[in-house]
């Protein structure tokens, strides 16, 4: 039986400089985990707060050890180097969180091909690449997990019609869960997906969906961090191949009062895509 703490575990988290990736890292850090922050942001962006260095400080302040790594997950060599540095620093990798994601919510004729390519390179290909390079290290871990921040595979036209390119790229991440969970089962490596029931208050949501007003109907990234923690502390040989939703995951761990996660207490919650 695995313990309910991530103390001493090493997490390799893509897109961890802000938002959900950072929140998952901070939650693990509270247990005393090591967190490799794998992201591109070294200088603050005018619309997106947070760099790998501010993230590292948050992780250390929470009680973990941080390794900020400048890495564009579109570059094979950069990811290989980030994985090698993580293993050299912490002695291995226990958990891979594929959180990095690009989003562009447009219809077919209004999706520039460079946006299409970016979403597929980061979401689907980036997830596949990071998984491929971490698996040899996960094989040696006591309770190895891969967690993709991606939706359930609901093959319904309504989830594709408004933004075919984005949905394909996100579902690519979920297809990695479907395939790799079965492929890696004999190695004891769990592969699961996690997705929110409601929109989550991140800089991306604020920029895409209309500023402060949109954020009022959101929950905070902490709900995803707490749900991820539940998944990542489960026995990897017993819990794999699941497409988890944040509130259901917390309910399975006995947490049913989700009011603390509301950005605006009492405001009607905005459902997320794909659920």
C-alpha cells in the first residue's frame, strides 16, 4: 500500500511556472517532495504572471525542493536534458505530470496552421515525448505515476465542432492515457488523466474567456492540485487508465465540501469543456 504522502518523491511537471501545474507542485511540496519545474518562462510575461524562478520559490516556501529548468517541450534535446538534470539532482523520477498545454479556441477556417502545429506539438507530442523519456526512470520508482491534464475521451461532435484543432490536440493527450496505461501496466506505472468539472481560474482562462468577470464562475487551481494529490498517492499497480474529474476524485477521498475552492463564494460555476 502506498503512503498518502509524497514526501521524498520527485515530480517532473511540465508547464509548472503558473496555474494548475504550479499548484500541483506546491501541494506536493507541502509533503516534502522534490519538484522539477519544466517550463519556458524565465522573464515575466505582461499577461501571464510567474516564471520558473518565482515557482521555485513558492515550492521551497511550501517545504519542497525545487529545480527550475528552462525547457521548451517541443525540443527533444531540451526535454532529454531536463530529465537527465532531474535524475542527477534528485536521484530519479517518481511522477510525471503532463500539464503544459497550448490553447486556441477557433473554428477550422480561422485556425492559423502555426497555431494548429503549436497545439499538437505541445499538447499531444509534448506529452508523448516527456512520457517516452521519463518511462525508463519511472520503471525504477516505487509507486510511479504519469498524470495528464486532459479530458475524458467523449467522442461527441459537440466537443469538436467549436474548435476542432484544440480538441484534437487535447484528446491526443487523453489517447496517451488510454494506450500507455495498458502498455505500461505490467511495469506497474500508472497512467491517468485529470480534468476539472468547472472552469479553473488561471491566467489562460482570464485572457481567453473575458477577464475578471469570467473568473468569478471558476474554482481555484487548488482543487486540481488536491485531486492530483489523491491520484498520485494511490497504488500505481491498482489505479491506472482512469479519466478522473476533480470533484469526483475528491469525493472518493471523502471531500465533498468544495466551497473553499470557489473564486467567488456562491457565484454560479461555469462548466468546463468536455465534461
